[in-house]
């Protein structure tokens, strides 16, 4: 009998511990006649047999459809107030060559924040003019490379970066378009936001310095000031926080417009997704309309033209397209509050999904290799790492007969799981497989133990070293 004393308030025992919550899983996810989880036409068991576990699985059609829907939502909303929009895919959520091609095929620009992300975007064929370059501490080499390849915009994140970007652009003989990242004093998450005078964070500059710093940017002939940029948070379910932030930004935008036109306003990203059946993010169309309505109202209030808009979604595009597959190893019943919680340990963990340990993130899980009539049992899905905080899913109900060898699927892992993956405990990072119309292909190769050892300069190629590799195939 499971106790409810330690459960999150939203979690209750389901009628069917095999059911797939529609908003949490890719739209193609279903059970086949044998009860196996199927994603984009491939069943989980065959994917695990071919590629092993842990395994990141990405539904390509889902990712593409979300990119196209997001672009359409913001373009339609912008058109309704007489302006245009650029939608950037926020590469930090998950960036690879295939992902870059998917989102650019669907008409999105690409947002990067490091030299490495810029290199991936360029290598995958992204148009440099449709790349935005973020980062709170861009190195001089990164700035110079961005200017040299012709990135469409560099987001200036601090006062010191004004001179750095201006000098690099002047030496390159280029006029570099830039935005100025500001803190609006609005911080949002889910359906709540907090509005203060200032934000205590590493990104951006105070809003009350934007006019001064905008003038400094304009004083450099090598810089073109496009406008303000702001990012108010992550995992946001509605438009309220964005509307409050837009209202604040437009007051400063109007002041800047008195000296010269300010053509753009970038309101960032952070649109949320469902990780559990209790999550209900508003449709992206509703969020887009709510934001642009606030922009239109603010422009009327301050008597300025409606600027071109820009947004940077990442998680909301790639997150729901991803599912991670694991193999169950051990099940350990642990008494809690007069009941029992079953620790279900899998062959991955915080090395392939650090978000639970880092942020207390909540996830769902289902047995992927079968269905069961067993009564739901309270479980905690744990990883294999030597760390008590190595938890993948903190609280969930699975069929009570969950057993060693079962495949376990954790949905909504397309964003920030591969991006944050590590080799903790010398565990190789898993491959990423894209599935579309029943066909699966590797889009990011997994690592082997041999590759981990090869990076260790303290190891020499010796007979003992060779035997260690041969005896521990990955």
C-alpha cells in the first residue's frame, strides 16, 4: 500500500498506469497490439534492440510540426497588428546538425550562445544572416568569428561588450547589427510572474540604463542598433508575464525612438511544455496573440510605430518531441510514511538527464515494452550513478509488477537533456536517434568506453589498457 504523505500535490494514483497523457508525449505515441510503446511508427523494443539503452529518441515529424506551428502562430499574430516577426530556434535546448536543418527547413532562424553552437549551426548550413549570437561572456575570438562569418545580430549583454563588439566590427570593416539585452524586472515561470524594479542575475543590463547604453551603441559607426532584447524566464504557460515585460520595455523603446528609429523588439522565449499530466500550457497561438496584443497596446500608449518583433522558442519546439528509453535493472521497495515507495533503477540517470538533480524538475514515466493489469505502485525512478541525488523521475505510478528487464520510457526529454549530458562516473553519453514514418537513424553518435579512455592522456596504449577496452565493450 503506497503512502501519499510524500507525494507532490498534483500526483494521484491513475486508473490506468499504462495510459499516455496526450500533451506529455509526442502526438504519434501510442501502444501497439502487443502493448509496446510506438513512436513515429517504431516500437520501443525494436529501437532498444537496434541501438541499445539508454537511448534518446526524437520524433522528427513532431519537432518539425512544432517549429512550423510556432512560426505560423507568431507570424499570424504579428500580421494582425501590422508588423512582421523573426522566430529563432534557441539552440541551447538541443543543437545538432539534423536539428539545425529541421528548424531552418521550417523557416526558423537560429539562436546560438557559444562558439561551439555557432560552429554547429554553420556546419549544418544555416544562413549566417539568420543567426543570432547570445552569451553573457562572449570571448573576443567568438565575437570576431561571429562578425567575420556575418551573423545577423549580436546580442550585447553588458556595457563592456559595446566596445568589444564595436572594435571588432571596425577592424573587420563591417557594420554589425546588435541588440541590447535588458532586464525588465519581470521574472516568470509557469503561470506566475513577479515584477520588481531590478533582477539580480548575470544576464543583461538594468532597464533604467538602456537609453544611456543605446546612445553609446549608436555612437559607434561600426554598430547598428536594432533594439532591445529581454528574456523573462522559462517554462512559462501563458502570456501574462510577457505582456508585463513588453509594457515596461516599450516605455524605454519610446525614449530611444526619440533620437532615432528603433526597428525591432525581441521578447525572448521560455514557452513551457507539459512534463506531467497536471501541466496545461496554453496553446502557442493563444500566447502569441496575447503578447502581440500587449505590444500593440503599448505602442498606442507611447505613440510609437509597432516594431518588428522577434522570439526565441527552444524547449517548446524540441522538448515534447523527445523520449528517453531505459532498461530497468533493480527494484527496491523502501518503507515511507507507513507505506512503500519502489525505487526503480535504470541504466542511465543524471548523466543523460541532469534536470531533476539540478532543478527539481518533474517528469513522467511509463513501461514501454508491455502493458500490465497490475495495480499502480508508487515509484521513484533512479539512475545508476554513485549519487543519492541521481533521480530521473521523483514520483510516479507504474504497474506494480514492474520488473528487471522492462523498458522504461521518460517523455518530454528533447530539451536540455542531451545538451546537459555528462560523463559522470565515466558513463558514455547515449546516442540520439531520429524516427520518422517508422524509419530510425542516428543523428548524434553515442560514446564508447574506448573513446572515454582515449581522451585520458595519463593512459598509455599497453597490453593491460587494450585488454581493459576489449573486456568492457560499450
